[in-house]
C-alpha cells in the first residue's frame, strides 16, 4: 500500500477487504486521507474490523451473517447528508437511518435469521473468538498445502492470505480432476475453484467448524500419499 498512487482529491477510496476468487485479504484497513469505503461482504463478522477508520462499510449477509437478500451498511453519521439530490429514497442512507431501516417493508425472515446468527456469535464468545477459530482453520489448511512438497500449491503471499477462502492447485492437472471428483464423493461439497481461475477452493466461512476443516485436511493428506 505504500506504493499506491492515490488522488488526494478523491471523494473516497473503495477497497474490498477480502477477495474471494484468489483468496487475498487485507491485513488491516488502508491509511488514507479521504473517506474509506469497504466492501466487507465476505469478511464482516469473521474478524474484527476497525469501524472508526471507515466512512462506510457494507456487506451482503450471505457469507457470514445470514441468507442472501440482506445487506448491512455501517456509515459515519457525518456522511449521511452527502447523497446527491437525484439519489432515490431507497438508496439514500440518511432517509433509511431516519426511518430506522424501516423506510420500506423489511425482509423480516432475513432479519430474523441474521439476528439469530448475531446471537450465535455472542454465544460463541464474540467476534474475537470467531476470529480465533477462523484463523485456526485457515492456518491448518495452509500448513497442509505448504507441507505437501509441491503436490498442492497456493501462490498468495503469506501475509495476504485469506482466512475465509483458501484456493490451491495440484501440480498435475489430470490428478486435480481426480481430486475434485473424489473429494465430492467423500462428502466435501463446493471445492471446485471459481470458474475464472479453476483449481480448488475451500470456502471456510464462520459456520464451517474446525472439525470439518480437520476432516478435509485429512482427506487432502491421504490423497497426496496415494497419488504423490
């Protein structure tokens, strides 16, 4: 980030806290002199985020909070009146805030399920505890990949590796096809990498338990022993 060429006159800086396709994540919020806007769709409530450093944080619920169709917005009160005059009421955060998020009929079922997730996070010990578990899951997976003597490979620099999305490839593409077939047959779903990059990707959001990741790493190690 020290090499970024930023416009000091920009209205804001937008960044995506966690990029899910390649498994890249910011270690912390960028330090900038303009309002900071964060797409936290895949990371909000999976780790602590310094809200005070941001002008606005938004996140769709479906990764770590609840069902698809609900978006959480956290905005600095000083920015509420910055909307253009042409902004429709339904997209005007000042109007939404004044109506206490009841400007239109809310998606009550989504609100209910997301609220239950908030209570579950509290029962688990809060965001810090959730983050510790997510770190442990990610570290276990990355260590398994890194210790495979090149059988599996992840190309992301260690300091920027995502704790939510762990992509990797197999050195032999033919064996990779066998891996994807067998891992699915073994009960591990959704391991195929994003269509734009291929490979393998383990999405280990907060609802995925540590024992589930331990079972996956056991499979990964067993597969390498048989096919390595």
